[in-house]
C-alpha cells in the first residue's frame, strides 16, 4: 500500500487557500466536518467532467455517475476506479455509517449509503467542499 500524502494543518490550509477552496473545505476534509445541505457548489451541478479531491487532485468520480438524490449533497453511484476511495466505519453522532476518504491523502469526502440507483445500489453522498471539478 502506498503511503498517503502527509501535510501539516498549516500546509493544508495554505494549499486550499491557493486553490480558492470553499471556506469550510479545511474543516470538512481534514476534520470530517459536514457542509450544510443544499449549500455546496456541486449539489445541483450537472456539467460533464470529473470530480477530483480538492486536497490532492486525485480523480474520484465521473459526472456520468452523478445523480440527484434529493439529499442536499452531490451524490454519485460509483467511484471512478476501484480503490480511489477508502471506507471506514464512522460511529460519531450516535449512529454507524460508512465514511469515505480519499485513498491518496485521507481527506474526508462524506459517506456512502446502500440506497442508490442500479447497478451499484450505492449513494456516495459527498461534501462539495471536498471536491474540485474539471470539465471535459
């Protein structure tokens, strides 16, 4: 297994500022915060392209797998390639969920649920603040 990209909090903050990331991006990606529903710039976004990790640039999702789940966060039915995202059990807030993180840098992305469309049945519910979009 390849070691994850490591930076100090100050380095992550500087990198995110340089990229013009949303103000909440540092707290979301490095401290597993969650943006408020229906506030993220990619929630209703539907242009063709690819979604990357805002922290390290790793490709995470293709727009062809994005769908409107009505939950208030961008939702995707599958990761772009197997292994792009790691999953961990999250027992915070008095419940058990599956947290998703970037496999390259460990940035918190959101959670994955088993209520998505066929063929995967998955809903990767992501924070817009953790993503960067590159159009086709």
